[in-house]
C-alpha cells in the first residue's frame, strides 16, 4: 500500500495525475507511453504532448525522441500530423512548403525554444536542424498564443530542445541512397563544483541528390528532335554544416537559467531547376554562411513572488551568394547549348551578394494573480536587413533594405472548476517599419512605388476555451483576428529563383477553430484517443506564390480575399506500449473570393480553388515493439506508414479546357522502417526504406520527388 501511495504522490507532484480509472491494476505511463504495472488501481500520467493537445488551442504535438535514432528529417516526421502537409522541391536540403489547415508558406512561423528559427541563419530550416537535440515539436493551427510575440497567420511550429539535467553524449552517423551522409553530435557536461553547463552541438549533411528524373525531355543523338528518357539529376549537390556551443548555469539564486551561445552554419547548394523542372540549370549555385550569438535568462520570483521573467536576445550575421554567370541552356542529360541569357533569371550575368543581419529581442513577463489566474505581457523585436551588391554586374546599384517588426501581446489565462474549464484571452499590437532601397526591375518588383520608408500599425486579438466533460469527451474552440507581415523572402526575393515584390500588403485574417477530443481506456493496456477539428480562415490580401513559366522564376503576390474551410481528424490506438496505430485525414476548401477585377469585370477565378494547393490528404501508420529480442534489455520496433494526396490543379481551374489543364496527380507513398536498440537504448541501429513501391510522386509546381531510397543509421547515446 505504501508503495502504491508513493507512486500516486510522485505523479501528483509532477502535475500529471488524472483521476483513478479502474480498480484492477496501477498503471503509470510516461512520456514515451510505457506502462508500469504496480498494484490495484490505474493512474495515467499525461505526457507533455498530450497536455498540449488538450489545451484551449488547436495544437498538434510530436515526441521526436524516436526520430533521433533514424535518418528521418524533422519535415518527414511533421508531415504525418493531421492537418499538416509538407511539400519539398526535391531531395535533401531542398526548399519546402508547409501547410497547416490550408494556410501555407510564410503564413507559418517557425520557432526554436520560442525564438524565431531564422535567428540561426537563413540557411537553417526544419530540414537540416539536428534531430538529436530536439525533444518535441508543437504545431499551432490557426490561432497562435500571444506568448510567441508572432505575426503568424496560419499557424506556428515551435521546436523544443532537450533540457536534460544529466550529463550525456549523443553521436550518430547515417548513410543512404543518392550518396547521402549525415552525422550528428551533441553532449552536455555539468561541473560539480562550478555548476557550469556546457552543451556542444555539431551536425553535417551531404547528398548528391542524384535520383532518377522520369520521362524528361532531351535531344536525340542527332540533335534533330526530342525524346523522352529517365535520367539522374546531375547538378543538385547539397552540403550543410552546423555547430553550436552553449554555456551557462542553472538553479542559481539570481537565475533559474542563464545561457549564452554561439552558432555557425554553412550551406552550399547547387541549383538544379527553376520553379518548374522544365527549366534545367547546370552551373548556378548558392552559398550561405551565418554566425549567431545569443543569450537567454529565466527567473521565477523575479523582483516579487509570482512574477516570472523570460528574456532572450540574439544577433545574426548572414551572408549568401548566388552565382549565375553562365550563358547556357541545359538539358536533363547534362548537355547544353550556348545562349545570350543567364540560367536563373534569363538576363545578364550576376554574382549577387546578400548581407542579411538580424536582431531579435524577446521578453515575457508572467504574473500569477491567484491560483488559476495568470497575466502575461510579451514583446518581440525583429530587425532584418537586406544589403545587396553584385561583384559581376557593374550596372547594379547596391541597396540596403530594412524590415523592422514590433509585436506586443497581453494575455490573461484562467483555470476554473478544478481545471475542467480553461480560458485564455489576448490582444496583440503589430508595428511594421519598412525601408526600401532597391530599384532593380521596378516594373516587376514595384520598387519605384515603394521606395523610401514607411511605418504601419495593426491590432489583433483572440480567445480560446476548453471544457472537459469526461475523459472520453472534451470540447474546445478558439478565435483570432490576426495580422501577418510579409517577410524578407516575399518582399525582397531570395537572390536566385524569387523576384522581389516590395508592394506586398500584410495578410489579415479571422481564424476560427472548433474541436472535440477524448481518450477511452479499454482496460488491459488498450486505449483509444481521438481528435476532430473544424476550421475557418477568412483571409484578406492573401499572399501566394506565382510563377513566370517562361523564365522559371517565382514571385509572391496578393489575392484580394481567400476563404478556407475544412476539417481534420485523427484516431490513435495503443496497446501496452507495444502496438501503436494511427490514422488521420484532412480536407480544406481554399477558394478565391474576389468577385470583381480592378476594372469592374466579374473575375473568372471567383470561387475557384487556390491553385497548387493539396486539399485532401491522409496518413496511416502502424508500429509494433518487441522487447528483449536477441540481446538483453533490447527493443525491436517495426513500423510502416502510408500517405495519400488527392490530385489538384497546378493553375487556376478556370484557365484552359478540361483536357489541357495541368494538374498534380494523386499520390500514394509507403515507407517502412526497422529500429533495433540494446543496452537500455545506448546503442541503436535503424534501417529505412522510403517510397517503398517506387511510386512517381510530385510536389511544388509538379517537381518530381525521389523514388525508392534506403537509409542506414547507427546512434550511440551515453
């Protein structure tokens, strides 16, 4: 009896205890879902991920610990979440587009421990962030808590890194198809006497990305006609290097946490295609180098009891170079003909340098007014520069653009009825200052109209509520009037395949979410949980990417009004930490609601689906874990997953005849993996096969994705 009470008390103190559900056994579940049989009653401990899902906001949460032992990137793990769709433009290191409930691209903001991810440099993304430093990923759908200080419109992805208190060493190396290699190292050391904590991180990725492009057009041997062949990509090498050193102290009288860090990153990327794969590139490339320094301070009981302070500051020096100095037109077999236009932009030769310094300051003050009542004030400053110069084109005038953002947030949270009812209310103030210095291609970029300085102010706000009827049934809803300020990539281009559009207006949206969720404990270790969410997004000045097909260039433009309505849902089944099965599906109806053109005529795209956007997709996965297979204290995990994406139009459905309309076909992708660990998880080996049946699959603007691929990874964790 004392033993059982000890476990009940321990879990209660951790804040994750739920009411007793039965009288047959005492079962304790940790964050990884393991179950420990102890006695006569059943107590279930919610993981942090489960707590987030059960909050007032529509949130998807993923535990990433298993991915650390595989060669999967973070994008591949997130892509299996309900309501989420990630589309990559190629293989390892390629640009990608993430969609949350129909909103995508730069409407989604990315954070690393609450700080903007691009503070690590423009080259650092979800695709190349070291997975072994990550504990979980939080995906906010539509409505974003004020604590992030964000101007996100469609959602946010917050990556939470490991905050282990013990010393450890984590090393992994993986190899795979298309000449892919990846190595990661992270560690933590705490001095017993000094209390100094040191955390080094090193990560390297390389791939030739020479997968086969099917049914591409090349010249015949006589060069008199075109023929169709299957050929490998020949100019898509990718190299990513990242290093970080973090040092600080914890649990001091003057600070709960105080850390400083320095990180460096280097990205070298060959450019294989333009915005479409018919535009083949054979010489142009892009190089990015970044250095970032940051500091973080956290203190509970700051100045007075009940006041919690979190303050972070970072400075990033980011330099990228795009080399487009060849007058050639390439074909998929590597052959070319000389011409009079550059590869990327179809104009003169350029060796463009971009200097993009960034300063980020984030502060958060949380005050506990009374038990169950908290007030929070948040502030985010983001200053991004964009200084351009060209070492080849002597006619180019160097420019210096600046984007300044201030986001203020005030929120009030309350927990009532013993935690069964949770409410949150918040307001946000967005201040945007823009200084435009560039004037290149003003007829395309609009720089002649927007040149100079301007400052604008916008207000937003929202609320969220969750009520727990039973463990099997809870309801939640949220609303936000949100503003999303254009980012530098949209306003100023990327220096290679994206034109600037300095006349872009901010997106403004009213976002609604309504959801149900619950968990059924069936006894005997069997449990079923479910989530179902409906959403509405009413967007003005919707920003979307469009392409110049003849040039292979892309540009972001405003659509006057877009309405998005849809649903997503997921069902998960677990049995005793051995068998896990999950199925989710998503549907969103994304329509152009601009009825009349500027000339007053009826718009031909009125009520058309927004082009190049998947609108129906689903995922299914199953995994089974065997224990003590071969070696003692070992685990063997077999898993498989399947993804379905319904076909969608590449351009507006009103354009062209039904037979000639370009569309991305329906896709069926199956993956399988095997993970074996022994010695309590110290040693791990994984084998994966992606696109098991070698299906022909496409992504952004019908760019081909890799075919069947195999990956092997070894991980050592001490």
